[in-house]
C-alpha cells in the first residue's frame, strides 16, 4: 500500500482522488507481446501456428484454453471469448487443448451437434464428452505428449482446486502443469474486442435494503472470526452486491469488471478508475464507505501488498489459481465464499422487492400468453417473434431494466432440447399442434425474475397430460413442503422427481438454482440438486430464494417445464420440535398453470386445492395490475385460466 | 517379505506352515515398558500420576485418550477399553485429554448424566459436548497448554484425517501434535484384560455365496484399476467378509482381531497364528486361497515391506494414522473403503439368507409380543426380563448363533431416551399404561437382523396415536418409494421425516444404516442420513440392505420407533427413462405394526393399502413357521394383528 498511487474515494473526512495509472503490474501491461489491434481476421491456420510458436518459446507441449473468464462468470463478455476465437465454437461450455501437432475441443452433449457444425475439422478434433469411447482431457494429454512435457494454462482461467487436481494427475504420469503469466490466445488475438467498461450504476438503499457500510461491517466480523486480516473477492456479482453498485459489462447480468480486497481497515476496488464519476463518489459517501480505487490489472499487486502485511487472507474455494498462488500457504484461508453465503439470505427490502417485481413480471407473462392465444392462428408467430413480444410486455413494467437471460422460447420438438434457444436458423412457427415452452425473465431495479410455463393451445395427448401432471405433482410437492431450517437441497430435488420416478420418468437437469436481486439470474448458494457434493447445495434458511423447476423431455416429441421462483418463509405448525420453527416455500411467481394439461385422475384432492389456492392468488395479485394497464382482455383471459378446478368438471 | 518367518497356509501345492513368532516388531513387544500384570487395581490418583510421569518422560504436555480401538470398531473389547480404565466412564463414545495439571472428558448429550455419575470430580472435569459454553477439545488444548507444547496421541487410535485436521489446528496455534509409539494407558494398565483370541469360524459357501478366491480376484481387479500393488485392510468386519471367516472376539459381532494386506500375488492375514487350526487350513483350501499368516503385531512391519516393493498401496479414508504415516505420500492412495463398497451389494445367496433369517427372526419377535400381551398383567415382566424372554424365543430358531446387539427394551419414559438400554438400576416394569419399544436383533448363520416395534397394550392418547401414525407414514413412504439407481440416502432420510415435519415434529437420529450378513448389525455403506457429507451416504443399488427406522421421542413421556430391514430390489414401471430401470424397497422384516396406535383419519387410502398388504405377507410368511413351532396361540394372535384395516372400522 505504500508505493503504488491509488484513487481513494468515499466517506472519509479527507477525500483524496489520485488520478493516474499507478504501478500497474497487471497482465495487460505486463507481457510486452500484446498483439497490435488489427481488424483483419487471422485464418485458423494462422491463429494456431501463432499460438504454437509461443508454446515453443515457452517450452510447453500443450496449452489449455478454457471457456471461462477470470471471475468464473456464467455469462462472459466478447473480450473473454478466447475459446470461441481459437475454435469458432460459440457454446457456453467447453475446453480446448492445443498441442504442437493436434488441437481438440471437449464439450458436453448439449453442444455436440453445434460444435460439429462450427469446428473446422482440418484443424480441430471434437471430443464428445459423455460418450464412452471419448478420452478425458487427463488421459488424452498423457497419451499425446512426450513424457516429461510441460502443459501450460492461464492461472486466471482455472480454479485452484482444478489446477491442483490436474497438476497431481499430470505429475503422477510424468508431466508437469505450469502457469503462463501471459495468455497465449490474448497474445495472438489481433482483433480482440476491448474489455467493456460501461458506466457504474449506484443502487439506491430503497432497493438494496442495506448500506454497503453494514455489509462491510458484517464481512469484517467474519474476518475476525476467521482470524484473517483480509478477504479477496473474485466474483463480479459479489463485488456488485457488496458495494451496492451495478453495471452492464456483461449482457443481461448487471455487473462490472472488478475485483475487491476488504481488509480490517480498507476497501480496495480494482476496476477501470475512469468510471468513478462524481455520482459514484456520492454513492460511496451515502453508503458510508471509503473506497480505494485501483486499476483492474493491479489486483495481483494488491494481493501481494496484503500478503506483505503478514495477516491471513481469505479466498473462495472457487478462486482462480493466480490468486491462490499469490498467497503463501500459511497465510491462506480458502472457504466457500463468505460473501455469497451472506448474500444468499435476502433482507426484508430485497425480499419485498423480489415479490413486487414478480407480480409485475407476472403481468407481462400473462399478457404475452393471452396475446399468444389470440394470435397463434395468424400463423406468423414464431419462437423468436414471440420472445420479442414478451420482451415488449416486460418493457412496459415499472422498474424494468432489461432481460435477465435470452428467453428459451421453444415449440414442440425444440422444447425437448433442454438448453434450446431459438436462432434465425431454428426459429419455428408456434401452432396449436404441440406444447409451447417459454422460460424467460427480467431484470428490474427491485428484483430479478425467472419463470417457465408450458402450454398446449390445441389438444394434448394423454401421455403429454400424464407427463405434465407428474411434473406438476413434483412442482406442487416441493412448493408445499414444510421443513426444518437448514434442510439440504437434495431433499427438495428428489421431492420434485418422485411422481415421475413412480412411473420410471425423470429429467436430466437440477431442480433449482438461487437467484440474485437485480443481479445474476443464477446465483449460488442455494441450489436444489441431487449432487450432495455441490457446494451450492447448502441447507435452506428463511429468505433464501430458489427456482422450483421440474420438467419432462420426450426426445423429438415435446418438452415440459414448470418454474417458479420460491422464497423460503416461516410457517405455523402445531408442534415445535427442538424449538427450531418450521419453514415452507412461497411462490413469488404469479402466472397461471395450464389446467387443460392436467390429468385430474392423477391428482389428489390436496393437489387440486393447492392449484386452486395458487390461482386465486394469481388473480388477486396480478388482476388489478392488468386493469391498471388497461389489459382488459388479458384480465378476462386470466379470470378464466384461474377458475377453480373441481372433480365434477372432469 | 524376506527376513521375517511367516505362516503360509492355503491352497498352494506346497503347504508350508511355519510356526514361530517371526521378527514381530509390533507394539505389544516393542515398548519394553509393558506394565506387569497385577490383579490389584490402581487408584485413579495412581493411574493419572503414572500416566503423567510417562508424559513428562515423553516431553508431552497433553495426552489424548480416544474411545475407539485400532480398527474403528463400533463395539470394542475389554482389552481396548482404555478410556474406561482411565476415567471409569463406560459410555460408548468419548475422548479424554490428560494434561500435567488437568484431566477432562468430552462426551455427547446421550451420556451427560451417565458420565456425571461415573467420573470422580476430584480428578476429572466433564465437558458436555453440545452445550454452548463448553469449549471444544481444540480450544481447550490451546487455552490450557503453554505455547510450544507437544500433544501426544496413539497413532492407531486416531484416523489419519482427524490427525491431519487436529495437527493443522494445533500447529497454527503454536502447538504440535505428535504420535507416541507406545500407548501410555497400556503402559500403566496393570490389570488389563488380554486381547481375546477366540476360535475362528469358517463360513460355508452355502451362507457366503461367494468364495474368498473370487472376492480376492475382484479386489485385485480394483488394484489394477487404481494402478496399486496392494491394499491394507483395517476393519475387522472387512477381513471377516473377505476371507469368509467369522470369530467372536467382540460381543455380538462375529469378527476376530486381525489386519490383512492383499497384493497382486499374496494375501497376508495378521492375527494370532495359534488359531489357524487344521479346520481353518481346510477352509482356506476349499475357498481357493493361499494365506500367509503373521502375528497381529506384525502389521506395521508388513506394511513397511510392502512399501519396500515400491508400488502404490491403497488404504481406506477411515484408516488410522499409524498406517497412513507408514506409507510415503507418493505411494499412498487413500480411498473410501473398496472392500466395504463391494460388500455393500449382497450376492443372491446372502440376500436369500437375509430374507429367510428375517422370517425366523419375525417368528421369534411375534412369539415374544404375543407372550408379552399374555403376561403383562402378571406385573412381573420388566424391560430386562422381557428382553431375556425374547432372547429365548430367538434361540429356538434355526441357524441362530446369538444376539446382534443388546436389546433396547424400553417402557414409557425410558423409551424417550434414544440410546437407552435397561440396566439393573433402570429396569422398569412393563404395563398397559404407556408405549413399550423393543429394538432387538439376532445373528444367524445366514443373516443378521435388527427390528423395532412400538406397542401400547392399553389405551394410547390421541397425541401418541398422531405421533405413531406420522412415524408410520414416513416409514411407509420410504418403504414404498420408487427411485432410480444411485439415489442418495439423503432423499430417503427426508422422505421418512416429511409427515412429522408437516406438523413441526422430528427425530434426532439418522433414518437408516446398512447391515451385515452374519456380521455387524451396523455396516457401512449404505446409510440413510441427512448429512450429505457422511461417507456411508452413497447412492443405493440393487441388493443393498438398510434399516428404515423413523421415530418420535417426547422427552419424559414416551418414545416410538418402527424399524424394518429393507432390501433394494428392482421394480416394474410403465416407462424407462434413460434405460436405467427402477428400484424400490422390500421389507425383509416380517412383524406386525400395531394397528391400535394408528389414527386412520391421518392416513391415505394408499397408506392403508400398504399396511394391509404388508400384514397379509407377514401372516403368509411367518404363520406356517409358528404352526411348525407349535406356537398355536401366537398364530391366532398374529391372525388378529394382521387383519385388514378398513375405513368402516373407524
């Protein structure tokens, strides 16, 4: 903290803003071999040959190119699409390995077809992960490299745990995993998009519910508990939450490129200092914090200085290898992210905001579903144009900022592809002949939403009704469970599957993910998955939020998914074992479930009652908003959709 | 393998039996300070002062005395009751720490009262684990020792993972954890019972279903898969299973003191060589294996020789620190026990034996419950005398060997104490005024049993009926679940609790444990518990066996538990997602559930049908056996107990 100039901004009596680049020792300025910007795209041959030259210069026989950014972000910016640059593959998950003679891309079954189409097989081999005869990266490396070879990786793009694992495997096979300070792809990427640096957005206390100063105080308490002097924050959404700041560096997720270090006495924010405008200075002041702003690329220097203070430093278990290696073992405490764990329990203002945002979002989805019924016979509504219309309905809502992800608007056989998103090429007409699945969400100042409904506008088959009803049974079972605090997500996962398991059906994805408050649409913890070793699978507590989204997918036929965002709330029970109280779920999502797809002979009276009560609430909460928006026909449609089911109706 | 003489026994063409003690370098012969045997008991003051002298001689400031033996056995022999010797405490779980000035015993809430009565407070402080103001052992050590002190422990009595954890904690606080080759308690224990060395019992192929040679071949395949040259086996029940041998060194569990090392070419059994009789030699021959027998105390030497072969050696995650430390890191592979995992899936003969043993065991329990009804009014049936009677009924059954554990025969308020076992002091009259809980089991040549029933022979209260019915609902829900292979135990745990959770009730123990085939009544994996990190909590596969035992305990009032041993079996379902098939449970236990305690208004039609079907099967399977045993009145009683429930009866 001594020699480097910094931007000190905030609530201290003496506000010092030092502008200048400091002793930035970061990666962007460090390599010296930065590829000069040049619009002309290189050929694949050129890219690979340039990378291989650098590999030889660095004495490595293989180079690993992961799909992630330095923050383990789920969605990454164009600047970070290194994997796409070297392979042409645009899928969200994959790993490339380049050797001096070969180049191979591993990706999972979601992307096998897509990768096949995008890879140039003159240069690339596709490794279809999950198929039995496909070697793992570990095995392939060991089979394709001369004994004693070095394998290189960018330490910012691999977690410390994965680095350690792979390192152990390779070294037991007679190889060596090494980190290269300079990313070889960046070095050859002549037309690389610049890192985005959009304006920072202060989040008002009326939305955040808790000042940054209080969040920092909580965090410092955790430092004391762990006898640590500082914590390094890696994830973009954690820094955003902690400082009550938002950004738009990444599409649909309101975050900004940054790292943070919080010590007992200081808050250091590593980001492009140009965006610390007067408004941001004011924000920090009103949030009650003093922030030292430093260049994004200064982060390793910042950690190094903190190491120099001799105290212990906390990093997250999902932390990258660059941070991990910077901190000596006896000063390092690696824990499941403290910030993420604190954030997981939303405060009263956030919880209230989430509820209200979901009511407005419900109005948008209901207006869309009504509009769809009205327009489906025009034979010009497609998956893409439908999604556009839904976006329009969302944009009319108060506090709307944007979408929380690209809608999965999927008709018929397309809906059987779990991770489908329509493109110009796949765009399909929506008709009355099959099930339409719409999974979408919005970003609002006061909440993030994520909802899925599956509807049939014609005559569903008996099997479609059975599948829908069994998905619904799991959805209702999970949604109505009463449980003690800290119950593991595994329980809820199986709860949602039981009615499907009963007849040998299932779905191949998790049942629930946490969700941010005007942040990531996927936020962990919590998560509701069967894997007991998933770190996000922690016990549920009051005011955690998760999705409840069972489904069923019949390949080449149809797909069904129902998804609500549910909030963990206390509930009254007759007894109170060990004085710990009882919890249940409250659906924030208020959009009707299509009764036409329900097979009432498979439903218990209790399940019918749950559907009726839910529909009553949907009408009560969203109805008035529809009238206010003068969506009178949608109001009438909703009234019909939410009419009580009775056994006599069958 | 060169210098040490060994006993080589088995199926090889040339049978060599070398008798003699070899170069035993084990602990019993190694210390030189073995306390001479002397009947006269030492005073507590003497014991502690003798230990403290040895501590000073070894330069340690604290000595840890755990309750376990070197095999992580659940039940230990008198020879291994070191904790009891130094503290007088007879509970099954606890840890003592002795410093030069103080001595403290940590034990959990089950044993707080008992320990209070047994500890001499002039010498010992009771640390009631679980209470908030009680320091952990970690904290207490650090607060009570001079900085830089050494803490000693017997490396055979601490797992490598716990050793590593504690070592890290202590060293970060400025202390050091060290292992002492010689156990200090053994050194001062003048009247220590000798290690039992009962006759070995060959298990016939008609009971084991698989020859030892095949089990060894399977294990060697695992060695190859893991590129290892040998595996060290630590657990008594694993060696017993592997060699199809039984013993009686530990009460109620048919195991014998031993270790084993299996390499690609050799099987070494470390046990008292005197028990390798002609019959055992014949057994090895008919099992198709050649066994090198060595002294029990030779085990570390045996591992050392194996290390000398330069190959990798597999040890279990629950392995003790002595073994762990004997193997250099680059030769060590530590895995969740391969033997236990193989054993968990029972073969067809074992599975058939388990079923049949449970039918005979059912006859014994039914005869007892009938006898109890007949004799309860005599006012001289107590918890202890009842348990004696039940033992008598078991001993009449074919293939009976003994009990599988001391029965929990608990009446009224005693049944609310989860780990209650009647003693002369607590023995209580069984009457018609409250619920009687009987949890018991037997060892048979063809199976191990464990069953719990709760009965009220008078008029239960409404709350007792509600509690019983909710326990029953969980029990039926778990027992009837259809699920895909590898479903985690966590799901079943919560399944058994849901009806209790619905009204804020619960129970404070796990829901299920694996069970051996004429082996330990608790055998892992599998287990059905909520803790996702429990290593025994693995996914269930066909022919695994587990208990299904939800309960409810109202302190100072009553206790309820229902327990069946259930077998994982395939089941037919309408569809077949991913071609993986479907599993469900089959109750091996056949003992009626008391309908008097059921509140049918809380039960669904499906639940009533499940009870009726079960009772029909109980009558069909056990009825003929009762007639065969001329237990005609018990037969009539059973017919009444298993009459179908109908709604009209309410």
